[in-house]
């Protein structure tokens, strides 16, 4: 079943089927045929890679029908009834070779449709921009599905979450929104659901849905039916009970189907597998998981149901090695399952994640392409509640599973701390050096500190998981609204240098007549480069704009939050997040133990280098006047070529070079963002937390931002995540990776409650050999010693990416790191490909 | 040669400071490149380090033209007298003999580095500030400082002070030198040196002279002396196909190391030739001696390196490896 050479026999080595120091190659990415030792996995990978992405209308049609049928019920009961009916009626399948079953109420690689959030955009895409014509994120949608969607559009008019949210915006809020000048991109959780959450898997696996039913009944028994608050709770609990029935039904149906298939199966091996799959499903439909296989089955399908309900992405799979080690240990000890078979199950579960789909609109796939489902995050390593290392065999097996699959799912995170085993780091960095961009690494210390600064105990904080891209979250206890917005710091700097007006303000702007044309400005007039007398004036102006625009963003996110609460309760998710059952409150309304909302600041490098350039060039050196610099920006540097070269050169201080002059300004920008975000209340009973990462929004924010003083030309991407600036002209970090690490670490990471990303790009030669490996580990250890929070790596040579642009057909499996995630390079939009190629490549030849 | 700055302080004439180098000594290192060399190897990829004086490099393709920019002309005390532009308005030449005060203002001011000053005077304090900033990385990885060149020992007095300051700060030190220098300069620097990296480019004195401009006797003598002093030593040979890749030469090298040094070296690294630095030759208006040299394909030189390393390992029991990315097993 498995090639002998994969068996790891060393007496002291951590037990996985691969040696801990196996080297798979450097910078070769996914370009390896049959990466897995398991033929079943290779076959599944081939199958999935060649299967078109499609859309499926079953969810949309059943939900629409139920919305009418159950209209008389309270929202939460209506939705529980709707989902139960969906799980009773939707067509289900079991596919060849599957050991873990369960779909997304749609076949593999097919996206369900969620009309309750928004539907008009989908109709518009179908009409105007056929999805099979897309260059990337292509979907082949059948005419039947298209017709189905057309047929329900009218029904949903005025009923969707997005319409409710937008209707509640004021004119003033609209101007900076995604419908205006995009200073704050607030709309992510409006056209779709929130997601960004991790279930309490330990509770579910140990007691099953049946056990959760007992928990609900226990609370229900305490209700006082004469108390109006309790009357509302009773509705909530009724919804929960209906929902448990729905979930159990869905799982049980797979159990029955597996039995049917087993009955007619001729191959005795497959027959036995199907019988076991059937038994697994029938057990976990209500009961607890009793071994590794049952546990992975329940974990998988329970997560799918969160996605089916919420339409959210970044539904996170938790700390895999912590959740699964007890099952693994018992099964190895009793001989119930072999280590090799459990390895195969892990790889299989990755393939199952890789089948999930979410359709996004054209704008989203231009800037954030290749995400497939998005946010299938899963972590390994780190400490337990006492601070002791938890790394175990399963941690190694999960890393091997990525080396064996090389697909961009799950979005894997490795938690590291001072006492992480050396072998584990070697395994981690050998996987990183393959060059697929997986896994990212977290530093426990600042992650834990950030959680404690946001109200968690030390013991709880130690149990964190990185939700979605990187957001620190207490699994099973948090409804974090992580990634609730994306704030354009670069554009805000611009407005603060030009009297609250866009640098490219002109009559061609569709807002012109109600803005500059009417003698007004977009933001408050806080002065401009032509009036400032000192750098202090610049800072004052920046602070005025920040306060104003952050406030606008918060107001809009609040309104989306309220719309979600009113229209889209989540009875299923409420079963799996601690606090909801105890409080008798839906998760959307604040049922979870911890509630947050985390909008990201984007373009910190661009903002910092812009303010730095103003300080140095205008006020310290007086090389040009403020008015001249403003004119240069308005003219997109035309006629100012020497100045453009100068601000891009190493003569001007830049963030990312371990240079306090610029780094202090980066710190100031970040602190200003934090001050305007942190600790504000959210409508669902929590607090706001700032994040500093862009994912790919730096490209999008760039397209609405004219030239900036750092030497960026109009509409180029702004800087990504925590990274230094790279403009069309050059990269601003010129002192190598230690300087980048020291600059980045000067910022106070533990203040960033919603997480940080720092992208590193190394040429393969820079990290090859044991020297390359150990110094890369040393570089990261030291960055973490300086309290850097997170790192992720792109180890694919620029040449390979350029070659892939030329001959995409040869590089179909070239997986690269984007931001919070990895994706297939040839499936990215050209804009994003170019942004990746442009990031500083650290090479030490 | 001890340089002093305008204030009379001792300075090093430095062409480059590179942080995070990982191939010249163990761990993560900061590498300082000194200007001035005693040799001029045909394949040298750092021609800007050969002359012991500050030089100006000109990169016309980076110039934004006199018409659009002319910041250099405005900066130069003699203005247009010394800075020459071609027909397209690109900077092409600086008449250093026409009364240039060597102030480097043109280079300092050029926003695009079309005029580049090779060789900056750096005080001990300035260098130590940069070196110390990566201390925590050295500590984690066993790294430290590597002085390189050019020939760092041409500025041995300053180098000695710098190495001493590093040792006082608890930072390990490595010197990469061609060792074609008086042995007393070498020994003066060794007092504060933990690891020496040097080359044996050829064993035949005549051929060595043809390839590098200098005979190898002094070098070999200094290598012997280095070993006698008990210094940890890494030997390298840049393997140039057609010049020194023959087995006879490598066997002679192996014999020398075995017979004279008792094979007592940390590592022997065989490095491939890479055609690099040609744009720097152009900027200095110096012809690249290897302009017409045709390097063999990768697979050919890779085989060369592996074969030679194998001879050194099996016949001479030397710790020989191809390339410099194998881990250097040495604690400093």
C-alpha cells in the first residue's frame, strides 16, 4: 500500500511516515508528479485538478422555497427549518475511493448559491461576464443553474442582507465606502457571510450532536416561561434542536448511502471501506467520535455545514494536532488503525477541503484571485494551556501531508515558540522550502499577548488558532468578525496632504458634482502640503483624516453587523461556539464568549514612506517646497523625474531598512490606526481590534490611489501587509532580511489584535543546502525573539514566475504564496502576478 | 595603508557593507568589503575593489539626462567643466584630471546612482553601529562579521582595530583574504580573527602569476604560517574551466594541504565561476579580462566540481565540497 522508502524507522525520530529531515527540494513548488506515497491520494488530486469548477442551484432553490414556506416563524427558527429541509432534500453523493464523505450541498468543485445575502451581482455576472470566459477563477455554469438563479432574483429583491445594510448607510458614509472612493472596503461581510470562525471541535467530537442536544435541553429546562427574556431564549433553543436534527439527518443520509453502495460493490476491499464509512457516519450522526477515522469524518462534515449555513469563508479547522492526537494515540496503541492509514486520511481530508468552492464577483477575482474556497485554515504546533509544547507525531504528519499534496488547502499555520523541537522546525522549513508558500509560521509570544490585551486569560490565549489568514482567535469561543474591513492608509495620507481632496480630483469623477464641483471636499479640510509649516502640521492633518475615515468605516461595519443580526441568524454555528447555548443567544447577536470585529489597515509601508519623504525632503532638506511636491503628485511625477528617482533611492529614509527615522514613522502610522480602531464596541457585544495585513487588497487599494510621496505612481499597488514598499521603480528595502526583520519588529505587534502578515520572498538559491535552511531558521528565530508575530514565504524564483506567465500550460501546478494564502500562479490575475514578481527577492548569491 | 578622514580619524575605505551573508563563514554574517587589492584575477567580479583609491563609476543608462535633471552639475563646484554628457544628454565621463577635488558631490547628489562613488570612508564607530545591529542574528546562528575585499589586509591597521572592536563586543570574526601580503600584517590581524578564508587559485607559480598578476609563493608561505598559528582555515579554489580545473593541479593542491598542513583545515570549497560584475567594469571604463571567456554549461562545471571534490576527499582525506552552501561545521 505504501512504498517502503517512506517508512521512518529511526529510533529517536519523531514518528511520522517520513523522516523529520526529509528534503523535498527547494523552490520546486507543486511541479512534482504524484507527490503522495498513496496512489489513492494522487488519483484524487488528478481528478480534482481536472474537474471544472461549477455552480449548483439546489441550495438557492430550496432556501427560496423555505423562505416563503416558513415566513411566519421567527428568523432563527425559520433558518433552522430551512437548513433542516435543505439537508433532508439535497442530492448527496459518495465518490470513488472516498474514505471521508460529505459535500457542500453540491458536488465536488461546485459552489452553492446563497441568495439571502445578495443575488443581483450574480445575475449581472451571468448576464454580462460569463464565468467560463474568465481568465482565472473560472466557473462553468450550466444554463439550468443560470435559469434557476434568474427565476428567484425578484423574490429576493429588498430581502437581502446587502440591501438592508446599504439602505442604512448615510450619504456621508457612502462616499468613502466600496460604492464611493474606497477609503474603507467594508463590504466583505455584506454580499456574503462572515465566517472567520472556529468551532469547538473537541466538544463536538467528544459528545457528538446528541450530546449537544442534551446541553440545549438542560438549558431549556431552566427557562421561566413568564420571563420575556426567556421567551426569546426558548425560540433560540427550539431553533437549536431543529438544527441538530438537520445536521444529524445530513450525516445519517451519507451513512445510508454508503451502505447502499457497499451492498452492490464487487471489490471486497472497497466494499469493506464503504461499510466502514457507513458505520462511521451512522455513529457520528448523533454520537461521539470513537476513533481517528470517525473523528476526521465528523470534523470534516461539521465544518462543511458551517460553510453551507454562513456563506462565510475562513471557516477554520482548528489546531489539528491538538484535536486529533488523543484519537491517534489510542488507535496506534490498540492497533485499531495504522499510522500510515491515518496519514492517508489526513491527506484525504486536504483533498476534501480542496473541493470546496465559493463564487466571487469579477472585482474580487481580479484582486484576490485563486482563493478557491478561502480560509481553510488549520494550525499545528504551539503550547498547551500550561505553556508546554504540544508538538506530537500528528504535527509532523500534517506537514508531510502538505508535501504529499501540494495543493493550496488547507491554509496551514505552524505555531512556534522558544521550546519548539528542533526537528519540528527542520520539518517546517523543509516544507516551506518546497516553495508552495505553505505553511506560514506564528510566534506564540506576541500572538498570546495580543489575545491577553483583548481580554483573554493566559491559559485561554495559549490555545489560540490563526483564523483565516492569520487572525488570533480562541477556538470554539470566539465570534471574531476577523477581516471585517480593509482600510486604505495610503489614500488617507493623500487626503491629509491635499485638504481632504483626492490627488486626482477631477470632473471625470462621478462624485464631482456633489463634491469638488460643489465647492466641497471628500474629507475634512485639514490643510495641505501647500499650507503646512512643519511636519507637526502634517501629522495633525493625518490624525484628523484618520479619525474621520476610521469612524466612517466603523459606522458602516456596525450597520452590516446589525443587518446580519436581523436577517441572518446562525442557529447551526451557535451550536458549536461556546457561550451561545449557555446564554440562549444566537452567535450573531453576541452569544459567543468572545466577540470582536477586526478591520485591517492596508499600505502601512506606503503611508510610512510617504510621510517620511515629506518630512525629509520638504522639511529637513527643504529640497522642494510642499507646494512643489503636491504638484508632482498631481502630475503623477511627470516633469519631476529626478525627484521621483530621489524619493525612491536610498538617499531617502525608507521603512524596512532598520532605520529609525523611517521606522518611527511606520510605528506612528500603525499606532494612529490602532488608536482609532481598538476597543470600540461592536453591535454584537464585543470590541474592535485592528489588524495589519492586506491579503491582496493592496492591489485593489492601489487602483483608487493616485501618486504618493514615497515615489509610487498613480494606481500602482500600495505596499502589502507589513512589508516594505516596492514601487515600479524599485524596492525600498535595500539592506537585506535582517534589516526588514528589525524594522518590522520595531512595531508593537501584540497591539495588533487581529493579526499581522509579513511576506518574505527568497530566491531558491538563498535558502538551499543546510546552510540556507539553518540560517533561514535562525533568521526567523531571531525575528521572533524580537517579538515579530508572523512570517510567510515565497520561495519561487522570479525566472520561474516569468516563465509561467509565458507558458502557463507548463506551470499549472506552480503554487505560490499570495498573502494570507497560496494559490496557483497561472490562475491569478495578471495584476496580481505582476505584484508578486515585483516584491523584493532576497538573494545572496 | 591607513586612510584618515577630513577630521583626521582613521577610516576604512569600504565599497560595500552586506548584511545577511551566509556563505562566507558560519551563520548569519555582516560582510564588509575593503577597497584595494594586491592581485587582479582575470575573473574578478568586483573590479571596484581593485584600486586602493576612491573611484567614480558611471552608468549612462541610469542617467535621466542633463536636460531633465542635472543635479550633478549643480552639485559639482566646477559645474559643467568636469561632467561630460553624450549626444543624448546622458552622463558619460567625469574628467577627474581636470581639477576634480574628489569631493564625490556629483555621486552623492545623483538621484538615480548614474554616478556612483566606489569607496566610502567609514569610521570604526560607523561600522560597529551597523555590525552590532545584527548581533542577535549572529548569536542565534553562530554568525558574526566577515572582512573581505579587495584585499582587506592592505588596510590591515584599520582592519585590526575593527576586528578588535568586534571581539570586544563578543562578535566572532572571519577574514577572507588572498594572503598575498607581508606576513606581519597578516599576523597583526590574526590576533583578533577567529576564522580565515583564503584561496589557492593555482599551485604553479608561473600560472598563478598569469591568472592573478602575482606569484603564489608568498601566499602558500602565509597559508603554512596560518596553520602553524593554529588558525581555523577554510581553503577555496575558484574552479575556472580550462585554467585550473585539471586533476594534476588539484592533486598538487591536495598534496600541499596534506603534507604541509597535515590536512588540518575546516573545509575545502570548490566554487564555480560566475560571470558577474561586468556592468561594474563598464562603469569604471575598464575592460573585463574575461570578456571572451566561454564558460561551460552548468552540467559540465557541476561535474568538474564534484569530481575534483571527490579526488580531494578520497585521495587526500580533505573535507572538500562543491559550492559554499554546505554547512560550515565550525564553532567560533
